[in-house]
């Protein structure tokens, strides 16, 4: 029998789903046996048929959790490389502005003279580039402030709302107080909560703000030019991206771990575009990263870093992606400070 | 080139390289093992054990094929050993997924999650919205062709044709990932 492949293709969807008549099944079976090429085409079709269920299967396995589980076993065995590790750490301390826990804080606007008026004193805490600051507000709310971000809050919360203002990225664990809701203002976007934990990213120079909810429930609304818009409630595991220009929000379900890993000093990329990777690395290490070949931006990256230095991270990029880099060293300025370190990413020449 | 550096990094026990390879292949290797062991906990243990021993024995690591081929064949051997050892061959899931009852003749699915997702997304982008909707209902939501036909108010024949059409496109995108040995073996 000489069956046209187009006819066979039409039968394959039924064949693969098992919903097929015996007669048609025999046609496909004998076509498969006709030649190795036919069999190869069949196998490829089966491959395609299985692709999505297998992807769904893969999604239930979490490599980050698994790696955490086996890492202690690796440390014990890695005695030979311990020295290198220690040296690397020393090098990191010397060269790179380290991502530290209770980092530097610049406290401003505090007027100690007016202690009696502590209620009305507003203070601002900024986390320096390359640092993560952790602080506790007067109501017990814990805040992790990412590199280059600042938070404005009153020394004591009065009135019927606990109001704070954020520029940049922070993770909040809000102490529960149902009588006094916690209200976060992040540029135009507002997040109102009773007691919950969530991550917010809202940089002035970016067109979007985002909120990732870890536990509890929050209410979102925006305010700009006197127009107020309500967006309803968010649920745990959701990420909302708010576009400033259009005042629109988009919801998606995410794995929250990726978004809050920064507060433990971890940098996690899961299928992020190079564009996003560059943005986050430059904030993290306080360097200016420029991309010379735009094709790089479309590259999708997956990796986790915890205490790697900038050069280690760049080295990893180089060996795992078609990317090369060049570091432009900082230059001294007349006033004794230095220019920001620059990194140029380019396509690897084969 | 890139592969060579990764393998060298593994041999030298560079933790960043190890972590990278682990994160990149872990879920793919687990899903692959599920075809043999069909138990989430056992496959995770098996893949984790493999990586621990890879780290410990890194000095003796000799990879003549690609890193990917090495990982998938090593894991496959471990799965088969486990099955032999436990004598639970009758419990093989034996391709409920694959719709085939012949274990040996089926094609191994060598994919890292990232590669597979990118490939599927690239293929889906080429489909018309209607065609995509039908395909997703079938493969993502697991509806039968008859159910889709009822749901969307179109004939079952149309559903079948559209699914075949989607498969054709996906097949072309995926074919470059077919293990080379298989292609050679089939065309012999």
C-alpha cells in the first residue's frame, strides 16, 4: 500500500489519542513498517504529541529546593576546593560591594529635638547600591530593602492607617493590625493590607511597578492626577504588574520564591530574558551593564547565584550562553571618588 | 566549546558550574525518569543521588558524547538498574504518556525544561488562534477530540485536522532535539 503522508497525518491525531477505528489503526501501523523514514516521522509526531504533557510533568520538579537539599552533602566532599572558596570570599570582600544583610542605612530627616512630636516625624531609610537593609518599623512590620531603594515612614504610626512610601524594591512582612491597615504607596500604585507578606518593585525610572503576594491578602488601587482606580484583591502566589501610563494591571500566577530570593542574598533567574538579567545584575552589583549586540536580549536564562562575585557570574554567563564580556575598570575622578564600574556584554565570536 | 567548559568546570568541582548544570537539567531528568519509575519521590532521590555521585567522582568523569547525552543515558541506566533491582517491572508505567506498549522501542525524550518551553512557545506562536485553542484544549487540558468538538461547536473531523496541523509544526521544531543515535538507528 502506498499511502500519502498527508492522509496519514490526518489519522495521527486520532491514532495518538487512542480514539481510532481498528481499520485506521492498521493503515497507520502498516505505513510505519513501510520504511525507516516513515517510522522516524511517526516517532517525531509522537514526540510532538508528548511535548506538552512532559513539560507539565517537568514543572512539578523544583531544582532550587532539590539543590538546597543536596548541597550539605557536597560541602563535606569538597574539602579540596575549600581553600579556593575562602580565597574567593576574601577577593569578594575586597573587590565587590557586598550584598550584606543589615546593610548600610542612611538616616535622614530625623529631628531629635522634637522628641515630643515623634508621632509626626517622618524618616527615610535608603539602602546603598549593592546592599540589602533590614529594618523593623514601630508596629513590628519587617522590611527588607533592596539595593538602591528607599523607604519613607513615620517613627510612630498614628491615625487610622499605617502609611509608608517606597521607591525601588522591598519585601514586607506586615504585622497584623486590623484596626489600622497598612498602606504602601509605591509611585502611583497603592497596596493596602491588614497583615501579610509581599514583595514590591517600583523604580522611578521604570514604566511599570509590580507586586508579588506571598501570604495573606492585599487590596490594590492607583492614584495619579487625582484619578483613583481600584483593582480589587490579590491572592497568594500572584504577581501583578501595573503600567503607569495606562493605569492598567495584569495578573499572573508565579513561583514566588524567585521574586523574594534577593532578601537572602540569592539571585535567581528562571527563564528570564537577558534584558531582565542585565537589569537585575546591574542593580545587584552596582555596575553599569551595556549590551553591545541586541540579539543577546532575547536569550533566555536560568541560574541561581548566592555568594558569587560579579566576575564569577559573568564567567558563568560566558560558558553557558553565547555571550562574552569586557570589564571597563573604574577611573578616579578629580574629587577622589571613582566612576561606576562598567561591563559590556557582546555576542561571543565563534 | 560551551559544553567543554561546563564539563571542565564539573571535573574541577566548580560549584557555580555544578549548580548551573543541576538547575538546567534537574526537572527534565526527573520527568524523564518518571517514564520508568512513576513515583515522584523515587525519581527525585535517584536524580539527586546521581548528581551527588557526579560531584564526588568528578575526577573520574569522562564524557565522550555531549553532556546532555551523558546525563540522560546515565539517568536511564540508573532507572533500569532500579527496576531490575526492585523487580517491579510489572509496575512500569510503560508509556501511559507515550501511548505505546513497547518500552524498548520508544524514543527517549531528552529535554531540559527551558529548551522544551521555548520550543513549544515558538511553535504555538506559529499557529492560528483557533488552531492553538484546539491544540491547547487537547494537550494542555486533556480533553478528548469529541469533547473539544462539543465545546467549540465544530466537527470532530475539524478538530482532528487542526491537531494534526499543530503537531506537524511542533514536530519540525522539536525534531532537531531528537537524540542523534536514534535517527541513525532508524535510518540504518
